[in-house]
C-alpha cells in the first residue's frame, strides 16, 4: 500500500497531526478524513476507534480513495483512531493512527501567535497526499504584514517584466496593436498580480509568504493556500524556473503556464470533491490572486495574455487527468506542451502533434543600415486569435486560425523608432492557408479604413497614415509584412518568397 492517511476535520479546518496526538473539547463534532492510494487499487478500508469497528468501505480497486466520516465524542477519554487499507492483491497497509484526547471544553487558555500553523501543516499533508507528490522536507514559510507581501509581489512582477515572455511586451503590443506604445506593462503587472492573498509562493526564492492572521483561515482562504502549495509542489518536483526564462518562445511559455495553472485548478477541484472544505465543488476565481478590477480597465489582448493560463489551462489539465490521472500530469511536466494550439486542442498534445519549426532569414542586410533586429518569437494560435479579434468577429477568428501549424515573427527597429514586422505562418493544409488569406484582409481594412490594393508581385497591401500592411500567400504559407515604406516591404517579401 503506497499511501494512506487518517485526518480530522474540525468545522472549517483540518489536521493530519504530526506527531499523532490531538486534543479536542468534549462534544465538539469533527470529521474523520480518510485518504488511501495504491497503483494496484484499493479493495477495502477499515476505520476503528479504540479497537472497535467504526466503518468499513468495500471498493472496486480504486487507485485513490477518499471519504469523510462524521464523529462526535461525547465522553472525556483518550481515543485511538486507526485506519487500515487492503489493496487488490490482499496486501494490508500499515495502520495510520491518531490519538485523540477529549477533555472538558475550555477555550480560555488556548495559545496565541501563529494561529494557523497547525492548520497549514495539515492542509500541506492533504494536498501532498492528494496530488501524490512530496513537499520539501523544510518548507520556508515566513509570516509578513500586508506591506511586505505587496513589496514581494511587486519585486516578482518586475522580474517577470524584465525577463521571460513579457520582456518585449511593449514592442510586441505596439506592432500587433495590443496596446498603445506608452502602455506601462510593469505597473500593470504589479497591480494586477498584487491582490492581497493569505499566502504567496515565490518560485524565485522558494519562500512561502504568509499574511499574519489573528483568526483561523476561512474556507476560501484555505483553498487559496492550497493553490499556493500546489505551486510549491510543482516547483519542488518539476521546477518552475522555465516560466521566467527567455529560452521559451512566447507561445511555449503560455502553454507551460497553462499546464501549471490548469493543474492547480484540477487539484483544487479534487480537494473540494474529497470533502476537505465546506465549499461547492467549483474553483473560486479569487484564489487566483489577480485584481480583476484592473483587468477590466486594461486593453483586452493584454488582460487576456495574463489570464490565458487560468482561463484555458484547466480544460487541458482536466483532459490529461481524465485520460491518465496524476501520472498523466507528471508525464506532461516531463514532456511539456510546446504551443497554445496543444492547450486549446488537447487531442493534438495527446497525439504528439507539435508545432512546425518556422524560420526567417536575416533581414538586416535587406533593410539596410540603421535597422536592427529587436526581437524574434512565436506568436502561436491563441495570440494570433487575439490579434485578429481586434478587428474580426468571433466566427471569423475561429475560422482564420483553425489549421495553424506554426509561425515566427521578427520585429526590426531603427533610430527613428520605426518598426518593421514580419509574420510568417505555416498552415496544416493549403485550404487552411487560403481560409486565413481570405479573412485576414478584414483586419487592415477596418484598422486603416481603406481598401486593399493588389500588387504586381501577387500580394495585397493596405495603406495607413504612416505605414502599410501587406499580405502574401504561397501554398501552405502566409506572410504578413508591416512597415513604413513600400520599397522596404517589397525587398523583405523578395527575401522570403523569392518567386513572388
């Protein structure tokens, strides 16, 4: 028997004591929470109190068993609660034991200080057992005031802006029309991710910051703490460093973040389904720790960029979990999704259909002196949809992005702050490429308020006030070039599509 645990639930909090001695006031109702896991299947679970049978569960070889048994000790005494499980091969587990001392109710002399220390320890045991992953032997938990918590959140938000997928957000947001050029991304992330929460795990330092409390955490705050513990489990067992690295493409970083947040949501839901907290079995958005009021006043593509992992990741993680349990999620960390296409369409991930590698030539010699490569990245199916949704309706966007196979974009800048954007996309079929090429013209037409003009080299261009956008298609590929001068665009297209 790989794991089993017997815990008590006392109104709104739980404990799996370490050591196994607990004191309770006489007459206070509690729940005995039982967890047993075995990859070969659990056949039966037996609960006894003072060697007298209390409850027996006959199972159909479930790999994970959870149950809650109400109990109300009416007499002062010492009670020994024992839980034993038997697996499908008839092998009995060691007995999980809790010794409970029931005394006359007396709350006058209860200790004060870190009033939630025991509660957090017990939630940690439950989350670790449920997810079937170990927490660090030494968990760094620091009690802080809300000012220090906000300061740490601000530091981590700035680190996010300085590296990883948000490092070039300002330039990307400008050329794809996501936000004005002067949009303050650092301020946005600091405020949006600065909602005061009872706990805040920091992968950068490995610390869990805890907001000082004078009372026991309510159920919703406990659920929020459980989510932070899930992040700690992920970091300890798989590592979250890659979420803030420049080595991942924008698309792959969003996909990995979706795995992290999606798994956290699935484990939270399982935590609630197991009856550990008196809450409905639906994850409460407040446990995400995001300031939704700030998001409402932010340009939609930027707000959606931040919330994508939370909004979409749970469906992806749930698909994996339903397909293969927690083992499937472990495997996903070993072989992470590489694109938002795989997040949006989990069947592509399960079928190991990764994105195509798309390349672009060095365009600096083509653009000439004064131009330099500012950034190069992969937009991905989801961000491409966000781009189009600014001018196309939902049906048009869905049709246009369906069949995305891979892409790459580059942004070049000069001393005058001009930009040249090149986005090359590879589609699954020529028909998908044609569909995109048929729908994309709606974007520059509505953006500039002008009709497109067919070009001698086979493209179509739209003229704005100080720039133009051109579209080209060649079999399963499409090319979008956005720049200040027609001659530059022609030279760029000739370097990528020599036959155009």
